[in-house]
C-alpha cells in the first residue's frame, strides 16, 4: 500500500499547500485533493450535486493514505501559524443538506478541517463596512453553490446596505445567468447560451475567484446535456457537447460525447479534445494513440499540439523536441514520428498497435517496423521496409548497432 509520502513527496507537498494558500487564502482539504489529482473534479461535482452518495469511493488512493496525506498537509499549515476551522460539507442547490464523505472515520475527520489565518490576522480594512463585506461573501457562497434564492436575498440586503457597492452589477449579472439556465433549456437557445457563458467567464473569475469553476461548471454541464446528439461540423464552431463537457471539467463525459460522434477521427479538433480527455482520466495510452494518429492524418494539428508549452505529456514532448533537432541525412517528417518513437522507446510506444487494414505506405512502414521491434525481425520484413521507407530502415539498423 502506498504511503502518504509516496502520493506526493514532502518537497512537493509544501509548494502545493503554499500555492493554495496564496490563491485561496486558506487550505481546504477537498481543494487540496483536487489540486493533488487525488480526486477528479467530475466526481467531486457529482457528489456536491447529489449524484454520488459519498466521496470516499472516488478517491485515487486508499482512504487511510489520503487521511494521512491531509494530516501531513495540516501539520505543515499549523507550522505556518494557521488555525484549524471546522467544515461542514453540504449539497449545492436550493435544497441544502449535509453530505457524507464515506465510512472511514479518519478520512471524514481529515476532510472536516480547513486551515486559515487566525482571526487577529484577518483584520478588515478600517474604512470598510464589515457588514457589507460579510454580505458580499454570502453572495459569493450562494452563487458558487447555486442557491439562487439565497443569492437574491443577500444581494437585496447588500443593495439596501450599500446601494453604490462596486460589485452589485456583476453579482446581478451572475444571478441572471442562473435564471437563464431554464430559459435556454426550454427555448432551445443553445448558441446564445454558449456565448453568454463565454462572456460571463471573466466576470465570474473576477468576482468568485477559484470557485468560478464551480459556478460555471454546473452551467456548462447543463448546456452540454442540451447539446447531446448535435453533430460536430462546419458552422457549429465549438458548440458541441464534448467541448461543453470540458468547460464543465467533466472529462469522461467529454470522451463519451466524442466517441458517440460518427467518424470523429476525421475531425482533428475532436481528436485533440479526446486525447486531452484520455489524459485527464489517467488513460495515457488512449491519449498517445490520438496524438500519434494526428501525426499521420493531420500533421499540422499534431505539430501545434506538441509544440504547445502546456502539452501535458512531457515525455512525448521531449521526444518530439529531439525528433525536431535531428541532424540526419534521412528525410523524416511529422508523419514518421510515430514510427521513430518505436526505436526510441519501444517499451512505451510499441503498445500502440499498427493499422492492419491500411495500404498507405506510411501505415505499412509503421506496421513493418512495429513487427521488427517487437520480436519479428526477419530479412523479409527488413527488405519490405527498405523498399517502402529506406530512411526508417537505416534508423532501425542504427538502433540495433547501438544496443
């Protein structure tokens, strides 16, 4: 069984805690699990919205290990002079009710404590009305938890208390976005709703901070449901269920929506989203299969993805950089990258099978080279590869001599 230190070593845990404290002003246990990739956001959202009865079964490590991990993070926070604050986890929506972490008592206790600066360090500005500040925080909480009636009530109180409050207009705009959710469903205004959610994204980030993710995620998920069955094609732009699911942080649903699309591999944009979805749900094999498919079928799209500083697969990105820096007489292009990878790291990339039915020369070359590096090194196979792609054969022979 992995220990907590094996999940995230101490030298990495501290910067992670420091980052959350800087971004959020406190250390929330569930936010830490999300940031550490021990909890998928789609599972967290399902629990918060009542579609999961408990959280424990969705964690990516044993409950006792996660509890120890949270305790280590809490111990570090206490050394930073932060104090423990009791937490209650409740469902989002107007029907507020307590939520269950799971049957493990230690995990439940660890998830019931956040850490924040002590009260004497949370001084309000002397020139601010503390009541208005508290009302503003209540509005934020109501918005991110989609308690629309409470959000309206608290905004009305804030308006009465401070009619010229600089964030009133923004709060009212976000409340309108919640109101418009039902109208967009019944009126079929999916394109208008799409543009509306895109437009309010920056405003939500400004007013709600990191929890704009929760406010917007539920709205994007609702729109994704409305887009089910809508085909991806010319004129639709990004207005597709899969893209909406990614905006909601629901990567498994995004993958399912793409796979339901006929001939989705003919759409490079969908293949890229599918690859990212695979990576996010811890399926690196599926992600690499997609990226290498693009190298052969849409090399320009693959090149843009592999050169992106945010490309998630660092191993593949590093090999792409080496491939691009090769000073060879051989004429290797992007379409040859998948085959070249077989020579660099056959243990990792030979798991991606060749296309058995294609008669394309590069697919055939990949199929022959795949056989050579996986144990079927025959003279006939070498001869066939040399006739189709002599440059790859030379690379193969060099790799054999270097062993």
